[in-house]
C-alpha cells in the first residue's frame, strides 16, 4: 500500500494588513486573560488596541458582567482598558477569604483568649461563598484586612472625581448557650495608609445567652467620601460574655467590601 502524500502545514494567517476596526473585532473574540497575557505582547499595534476601548466595548456587548466596568470607563477613561476589564472591580467582594474557607489566609489576626477558630455555620447565611465562620474566644479576638483599590482595578481619577459607592457588610452571631460582643471599624485611607478620609464604626448591643443563634448583618455605604481614597481597612472583633475557655464568642462570616457604580 503506497504512502500518502504529506501536506505542508498551512501558512499562518497574516493579520497585519487588516484595518484597526477589523482587527479589533477579531481580537474581541479572544478571552480576556489571553488578550492581556498573550496577544498584548505580539506587537505595539496589538498592545495599543488591547489597551484601548474598542476591543473591550465589543466584548461588553457579549459579556453582561462587564456592564458596570464599561459604564465607569465611559464616565472616566482609565489608563488601560485591558487592566480594568480583566479585573472587573465593580460588584464583586474585594475581601479575600470572607468566611474562613481558607482558614486565616489574607487576614491579620490578633488572638485574644484562646484565639480564633474556624467552624461550620450553625445557621446558614444566604449568598455566602462558604458556610463557615470565624469564632472568637473569651477575650477580644481581632481580625483585619487591607484592600488596595488600585490593585483591584480601580483608578485614581475615578476614585477622586466620581467617588463610586463603597459598600461594606458583615454578619455576626452567637451560640445559643453563650452570649457575645462584636465590634466593627472600617476606614477609607489615603495613599500613605495612615491618613483616614472616612470612617464607619458600629458596636451593636451584645447578644444574650439563650438566643436563637441567628446571624445579624451590619452594613454601611460610603458616599461622597472625598478626594484621595486608595485603601479600605476592614477590622472587626468579637468575644464571649461569660469568659468561658475555648471558642464560645462572636461568630463572624461573609465579610464584604464592594465598589458599586450608581
């Protein structure tokens, strides 16, 4: 039986002669991460197209999730469209590990009493990414996280000029057989990480012993907070009211920092 003829591989298609409008349309069908990590490195022309608005506007017509990001970019053009459309900073939780599903990763922790512990929820929290919680002890247990708004995809001119809403939320509760105390403090910080531009604090009344062990939500919306915000410092703490050894204190979960475009 004779050997079949071998065929040479087809020559690669040369896209360089295409006008920018047609090349942008073709690139808009490439997944966002590949656009940034691969296509953007091909040449200066491709880089400029991918960093500009046209490719991402075309993608936005097919990706509803990009709507808020593109709306913000139309209000206040970003330095690089590719970066903000890949990171999609609006409408997602900017806090890492909000329920303790990864133990204490991403959190700065101060361990009062016998320290923090991660446990399963005793009552479900609807919409939480995991049904676990951080449980405090008989002395104040403190936990904090710093959110870098620029690293998350926002840009200085948007934060300073339009000041999109920064929404924070936290859920806390107690065991049925032991009361607890809880406190939260969230600060909007300047670039030096020490100047406080806006602040929210809450110290709800303690939950008493023999409660229904349901979670309670604390939330706040920062609006018109002023010029220069670059970081969000999120801190909360809890303890029990009976000074019991172990982990009988406030149970905290589903912590949230979210930027919203009105």
